[in-house]
C-alpha cells in the first residue's frame, strides 16, 4: 500500500512538471510537443492520484479522486477537441475540480500533525490550479473584451509552476514520513 501511494505521489509530481514544461512558452518547443506534454502530464497526474486514492481516510481518497476527475476532464478536452471554446471550458472545469480535490486533501492534512509541509503543498497546488482555471476564464472572455492574451499566459505559467512546487513538497513530505516511520520501526526492534 505504501509503495503504491509513494509511486502515485511521484507520478503526480512528474505529471505536473511535464504539464508545466509544455505550458512554458519561453522554451523552444513545437505546438505538437506542448500538446503532448499537456496530455501526458495530465495522464500521469490522473494515474498518480488514482494510485494514491487507496488511502484509508475517506476525505483524502475523495480529494484524490476529484483531482483525477479534473485531470480526466482536461484529457477529454485534449483528445476530443470540439472547438476552442469548449476545450477551454473543459480546461477550466478540470482545473476547478483539481482545486476542489486538493482542498479536500488539505482538510485531511490539517488533522495530521506529522505532515506540515503537505498542508503547504496542498495549498500551493490549489492556488496553482485556481490560477490556471482563471487563465482559462480570461482566455474565454478575451475575444469579447479584447483582453491582452499575455495576462492569460502569465496566469497559466504561474499556476502550473506553483502547482509543481506544491506537488513536489507533498511528495517529498510523504517520502520523508515513510523514511521516519522506517527509522522508528528499526529503533523499536
């Protein structure tokens, strides 16, 4: 069980990194490569959250499942494009679902005193997903209000990398807690 959760947390982190690399327009990647990074980043995040969702606590499991559904919603928008506006709506919905799921996980981590960095990690992920959802909303409004698209790029870029930092903190916290449990078990023997 612990190995499955450990693998899941690191797959989620790898997925957030891959997605963030695809979003980073300063990197010289083709549009096709960027789309593949987004697709596979969300696949890894959904898989990682799904693996970790076998956690015993109902609230934590629910939070991870909501995050997976959010990733699957974004994947749906990438694989079955209808039109740009509908794809944006799926992106926005997927990011709000991830935000909600992360906040549910945060409520679990508040009770667990052993994992203070996980609380910060959860909050950063929620902030990151929220920024990405807001970027999608702004892009959806852009043709109507003639908004500058630079702000949506900044929000999406910032959100994706804030999410990476939060996911990395949570994964490192989980790994450290396993190592601490192992050391305590050795001391007791």
